[in-house]
């Protein structure tokens, strides 16, 4: 057990006791854990700090504002055919895999309930309230080196969108280069991180965050319109299993054939295809009509009948 897990073991136990959404008195919780009611209250304050809304009613006790869908570790062990690391509380699922690359095989995944130092692109903070969303990372080896990862975030986005379509969320779209949208609002983000020399095997960590049942947001972190899938007709454990299977299938194809087999699929899912957009590149703003992607994963932008490809880590796409 990690230091983080040991330090938070009692708090996590209380969350499991409250996960059903039923009332439980502080005295009852204290008796089960062998701690005082004052200590229970301190753990409740920590739980609130993790983004959960805990109600406290006199003569009734504590109750979560809504039941939690906790990851079922036993089901993962039974149904996943690659190693997984279930870490209820962790700094970052991506960082965990990056720190343990030498011990991993392709397809290994890490799932968390809560991240204390989650990050998105360009080092931005990623909001991760406890058990409210999906916090998921997968490790994959690319035998052709880091250059073979070009366009990989687009493939991950397509697989994620197609997985959600299969579950009934057919309005989910992709946004170049690494987001999912639902009804014009951000639903999910993807972070691809690489480790490895140019000529060697590329060690790739694919991070995915999906808004599922997020309630109380931190406006200092979430600064754009967002959507969630609180009506998703599947539990988070099943989503992890299905997503893992589809990702592995797509990654095998990508490693063998690159982005080419996925380009038509991208166009069908593209939230901005044939729409006026603007590219934000440092201090420049370029307007045009989005025309999908090319085989390198670059965004195609039409201006006055001329199509130009744009590719770069600091480019952001916005509706015009």
C-alpha cells in the first residue's frame, strides 16, 4: 500500500460506508472504525475537500448528497486481460504509469477515484472530484519510436467517442486535437505523454478524463463550458472494461497502419467539420473553415479556397 493510501485509509473506508447515499450516524461510523466522533468529523471535512457534498443532519447523521458508483476492483480482475492498477487516491494516473514504466506491459492501465495533482495539456490543472468522473490512463509501447505517435491523441478521441456512442450517447463529438464535446461543451480531455529516445521504443501513456457525474465544480480550474454524462446507462467499472478493450484493438491497428485507417472516422465525428473556426497560435488568430485532418494528424483549414495544414503543441481550436 502506498503512503498516500495508508494516510487516507480511514477516510476511504468512511466513503465506502456512505457510498449508498443512506444516513449513517457519526457514532456508528466511529464504532465501526474504532475512532471518536470528533475524528469522524475531521474525516468528513477531508471528504468535502475531495469534492463530495456530505450532508449532516441532527439525529440522523451523515449522508452523501448522491450515491457513488465506486470502481469494482474484483470485476476488473475478472474481466481485464492486461494488468491494472486501481489506486483510489493518487497524485496522477498518468504520472503513476510514467513512474513505473519499467514494470509495465502494453495495455496496462491505472484508474483512480480521486487525483490530487491531475494535469491536462500544457501543465494545466485537471479537476478530479472523488468518484464523480472517469480518471484513466493506459500504457502502450510503440516499436517505431516517438515519431510513430503522431496523431495518436486523435485516435484515442475517436475510440472514446465511438465507445460512448455504443452506450447510447450518440451526440458525442471529437474536437481537434484532444477533446470530446457534447452539445458544444467540453465533455472529456486526452493527454498523451511520451518517454523514450527518438530511435528507440516509445513508451506512451494515454490519459483520459471524462465528466460523468460532476456536481460541484471549482471555477478556478474549470474555466470553460462543460458537459457531463450523468445519464450514462452503464457503471464506471463496465466503462473501464469496454474502453480498455476498444483502445487495445485500435492501438494495434494504429501501430501497424498509422492514422490513415482512422481519417474517415474522424470526419464523421468532427464537431467542427465544415464549420467556421479560428486557430489560436501564441499571439496569432487564424480564421477559416475546418476541413478535417490529414495523415499526419494536422488540422486542415480552408481560407479563400486554399487548404493549409496546421500542427503544433500550442495550437488551440475554437468555434468562430
